[in-house]
């Protein structure tokens, strides 16, 4: 019976001990949660206190400051989340250790607790007093409270003050602060302190090494109050130098200027490197293309020599030579096919790709008006002028056919390609006329120098603009100008010069300047004495076009009536040459003398 009584007492003592441990664990987790919440509140208060901005800054500075503050805020929030994860991990480790202790205590014989050696490193130190009456236990535990300190800022200095090295005290303070940033570092430092130095009896005295900490003794069954939590120290960084808002603004402006200059320099370096790489790649491609062309020409020449050589047609070599030729041809064919596949196919827009018949009719009418507008107004249109030209020509086509169809991308591309096509057609018409007029054909190698000297004489001072090139008389009266205008724009009665007579009666100054530019371009192709074709592109011809237009405007300022007569004569002669006849006007029906006679008849009555 005595043994049973002792056993029941041991069981009661074990159950009461487990209840105490549960209450103790609950109170500790509650206290940890409160401490974490308080640290969060203090952290956000510190952030809100230090996040003020100077209202006298410029808009650009405010934008940069806001961006910097948001970046710092995100960094601090990320650091806070990491700290919370570490705290949660510590809580889980603490709960696991508590469960392990309870399991070992229950397994121990006689109801006594057998605490393992590793429990000595734990934050809670328990002592059971079995000499106390039943149901009364006293336990004391020492809790190490981790104080999370925000990372201090570097000491501020004035804008004109040189940077100084960090002093020894500042470095030690910074090292202490870095050690106390995370709970994990506090735990490791605390354990090293406990192993090296015994815990002081005075709970208010901090340890000699490691970060500052607070130690409190809490009796059994009591939870830590909020007053104790509030009284715990919270270290806040203090700057070593206080600057006013103007000085901070000046330092910020200098930092911003340096950053902008650095970014601009880096951007320029990157652009320069990209341009150099592009030039090197272009040179390499051109060199490879030239070598490949020369190699192909050499192979074709060798093959032609082999085929024309009678000695190579011997019976012993027929099979091998034919086989070699076929293999070389097949290799060349495969190579050409590979090159064609590697090149990106850029198909140009064409009327044949339009699916709707109405769209085809509209595009044809719009192109004719666009041609007249380009030749008579904007031979080298800009993007804005090209957009307006497209709108005008499409509206004209819709009105003429009484359709209401919106222009699509394919039709827009066709109209956009029209200026370059017109310039190419004009050069095609001008080249044979110029060669025949000035005798620039391929006469022979002995006459190349004479052709080159003749071309240089014609281009000197714009002699080809005059009817008499030796005396320079009758500007813009050269018959070549009339021939080019007639063949290009007045070829027959259905030409644009006849259908859109209002744009060519009289000939516009822009049209005359474009024709003169085309003639000068053909002469430039014969500068060496032989024809070397060149592209009549906007890049090559636009500058000369502006020069001829300037000459025409200067002649108009000097003799406006003479220029008007020249332009009108060009239109009338070209119109008569195509068989369209003169334009019907009131002056063609009744002359001025007849009108005066009719007026006198009315006056007599």
C-alpha cells in the first residue's frame, strides 16, 4: 500500500509538472509574439520618422528621392521578412526541444526528470524541488531577450568635406550592430558567451562581449507584463553630423549629376562598341562576298576553258572531266540555293496581291493622282507629306468610283513605294535621251577622254541648262529639257500631264528641278568617259534637287515674267507634241480685240 501511495504521488507530481511546462511554453510563445510585434511597430515608426523629404526640392529630385526611399523600404521589408522567418524557425526549434524534454521526462523511471546535457544550453533553466508540499512547485528560468537593432547609417558629411576613414569606435559599433541584426547571430553569440563566461548574477548588467541583452527572472505561473517589454532598451542610430535641408539638397544634386554623367558615358561607350562591331561585320561580309564572287568567276572561266580546249576531249578523260564538271555545277547550285534560303525574303507590295477587284480599281486611280502630286509638288516627300498624299489620293479614288472602302495596309504600302518607282522611271527615260543629245554612247576606248572632258564642260557652271552652251544664253531653253518632260509626262493623250492638266499647266518649278536633277545624274554617270550606273535614290539626289530648285527660285526673283513664260512654253510645246492640242480657255474662243468690238457695238446703241 505504501508503494502504491508513493506511485500515485509520483504520477500526480508528473502530471502537475507537465501542466506547468505547457503553461510555461504558452507564456513564452505569447511573450515572443508580443516582442516581435513591438519590434515591428518600432521599426516602422523609425522608418516613418526618417522618411521625410525636402519640399523645396525640384520635381526631378523628388522623383529620385521617392524612388530611392521606395527601394530602401523594399529592402527593409525584405530584411524584416527574413528576420520573421528566423524567429519562426527559432520558435519551432524551441517547441521541438520542449516536446523532447517532456518525452524524456515521461520515460524516466520514478517520475523524475532526466534533462539531457544539451538542455543546459537552452534559454530556460529548470530546478525541481521535490521537498515542497504536494501540488506546489517552484521553478526559475532565465530568458535572454534579443534586441533587434536597425542598421545604423553612415555619418553624414558636407558636400565639400572630404571623405574620412571610419574610426575605431565607429567600426566596433558597426560590428556590434551587424552582429545583432538577426536572431540567429544573437543565439550563436549568446551560446559562445555562455561557454566562455559564466552568466552574471545581476540580471540588469549586460555581458562583456556580444550584443546588449536584457535578462529577467519570471516566477512560476506568471507571464511577463507589457511594462517590462516597454522598459527594455531599443537602440536607435544617431548620425555623427546634422545637416540642414539645403546642404542635403546640394549633396543630392551633385550625386545626381555624377550619376547622370556616368550613365551617359556608359551609354556612349556601348553605342561606340556596337558601331565598331557593325562596321567590322560589314567589312567581313563584303570581303567574303568579294572572295566568293572571284572564286565563282575563276571556276566558271576554268570550266569554259576546259570545255573549249580540244585536247581535253580525249577518250581517257571524257568520263572524269564530265564527272568533275557535273559535281562542280551541282556544288555551285547547292551553294546558290543555300544563299537564297539564308537571305530573308522581303516581298514588296504589289497590286496583284490585292484580293478585291474594287480595291484594285481604287488603288489604280489613287496611284495616278499620287504620281501627279509627287511629280508636281513633292518629288522627295517626307513621312508626313507621304501620309497626306496617301489620304488625298485615296479620297479622290473613293469619290471618283463612289465607294466607301477603308484603305488597308497592302494598299498603303503600294502608294508609299510610288515615289522611288517614279524616280527610277524618270532616270530610265532620261538616260538614252541624254546620251543621244550629247553623244555620250560607247564609241570606243580612244574617245573616253573626250567624253569625260565634254561631261566636265557641260556640268561646269550648269552649261547644260542653257540653249547656247558656249555663250550661256536662254536659261532653261535647252531642247533636252523639253524632250525629257514630253517623254516622261506627255507621252500620249492618256498621260498624267493630260489627265491632271491643272498640276502641269504651267509646268511646276518642282517638276523642272526634278528633270534637271535627272539630267545631271546621267551626266555624272559618264564622268569617267564610260557609263557607270548609279542609283537615283533620295540620299544621292535630294541635295542636288534642292540646288536646282534654288536656282529656279533665284531666276524667278530676278525675272518673274521670263520664268512664267518658260514654264508655260514647256507645257504648251509638250502638249502639242503628244497631239492633245491646246487647253480650251475663254481667250481661245473670243480674242481680246473681238471682245472690244462687241463692247463698242453695245455702246453705240
